[in-house]
C-alpha cells in the first residue's frame, strides 16, 4: 500500500474507511458488547489515527464498548495483547477478525457464532478454484493436494474465550523456543485445544491487500 495503513483508507465511493466498515459490521449486531481494536505502536498510526478512521456514531452508548490496545511485532502477538485485555471483562466467546476485511456480512458473522456455540471453535473456509500444491521450500512441489479437501481460511474466527487465551499463551511460549510463527488463530486452537469447525466462507469477504482492491 506504499507505506499507508490500509485499514485507515476510504472504501471506493464511500465516506467510510476499511476499518470503519469492519468494526461497524460487528457493532450492528446485538450479540456483541465489546470490541477490542489492536493498533500499531507507531504514534502516527496508533489509537488517535484509529479513532479518526471510525465514524463517530460507533462511540455512542447504543453501540458496543470500543477499546484500543497496542499491537505486537506479529499478528499473533497483537491478537494475544487483545485477548489479555479482554480477560478483564466477562467474556465467554471471542470472534477474531482482520480489520482489512470490510465486506464481512452479518450472515457470515452469525454463521461462525452458531458453530462456535456448538463446537467451541469455528472459521469460514472458501473453496479453492485452483488446485493447491505443497512446496518444499526449494522451488519444487512436495505434495499434490486434493482441491476438494483444501480451502482458504477467512475471518472472523470464533473461539471459547478462556481456552483461546490459554492457547495463545502456549503459542507465545512455543515461538520463544522454536523458530516458528503462528499466522492463523485456528492453527493455534488446533495445536493446543482440538478440532476447528469449518463453515462456508463468502467470496465477498475478501481482504484488502493491494491498492487495486480499493478500486
């Protein structure tokens, strides 16, 4: 994005930012009472900038409480910071969402929520249109995967809160002693807690990554 924080950019033909649309999607549902937003440590992109990127009506008493928490050096560390902050509140379940996915629908959010209540952990998965290959790190194909058994993970991903907080603590310890980085919350749950249920993802729930995504 040329050094710009994509979450603070405006959506095409709209007065709403990427972050504003992402937060508003959850704030509109009565099931949510608290939304934690991780922000960069950089002074010019931190909490003040995040607040400016959100529509003023989101701060009204009719909407969920918005709290801001400094992020970490990695995505996993940022999520862990937010989970630690939420531990001070009576939270039973948590949905973790990429702020760069502004087109998430109410139906997808509720689909994940319903699966979490039954299974304890769930994420949206989008079927692949191309056949996936596992690479060996040297430029060669290691395994030819079956497309019908693979999919692209989306967010929001939902979890039982206390179990997920403990899983993130273990993941942080694991990263400290091993040369690895967890890039997906469902991966952390699967390693330290158990199976993760999959619900159908949505093609519209795309992640803003490149400038052309906002054209």
